[in-house]
C-alpha cells in the first residue's frame, strides 16, 4: 500500500530514506537525508503551482462573530466552511463534537486535496492520496480514510 501511496519511497529507501515508517515520515536517523531549506528535489518538486487562493472578508468575520455571540457554533462553522475559512471552521468545530470536526476535515480534504475532474473527467489521482489518507486518519476516520483512494489503488 505504501508503494501505491508514496511511489518515490522506493528510490529514497535505497538512498537511506524513511524506510519502515508510516507514510514515509523520516526517523531521526533518516532525517539528515531531508533538506531543511533550499533544495526540494528530495520531495520531487518541479514547478510551483498555486492550487488555491482565498480571501477573508471583514463582512465574513462580522457574520461569524454575530453567529458565535448568539451561541450558534454549528451555524458559524458551516458559514466558515461555505466561505472556505478553514482555520476558523477547524477551531470552532474542534470545540464541538467529533462529528463536526470530521465534517470540517472531510470538506477541507475534498476541496484542498481532491481531484479536479473538471480538467479531465477520467482523472482519478493527483498524487495527493497519501495526504488525503493521513488527514482522514488524523480526523479519526479509521479505515474509512482509504475511501479517498482511487479504486485502482485498492
């Protein structure tokens, strides 16, 4: 499964990479192989693309403040989700129940790391599968976190 999620591990393991660790995270011994700044070739970085850009409007903050002052956290985090104010939605939902937190993380993962089928309807992968699964696990989805994997990897 690791090879399917993080194909570059095969070459990094041969060079003393993050062998035997979940999602390829480096152990202290292997950390020296990861550049701290400058050269990003270890991560397979090629050309930088802006994937998302958002603006936070004062009117949006005013609306969220109003909702919170009225004690309606659920409406406030839903409003934050609608406005793609991820940090606000995560902070508010984290003070609520686990289901609210999962909803926010799921929406964030779908929006930020999902496959954009508008460019190519047949595309099922964008190279972010490992992040989608990891974030799903962090959100407490357990085995359901693998639902974000393309069927060809299952």
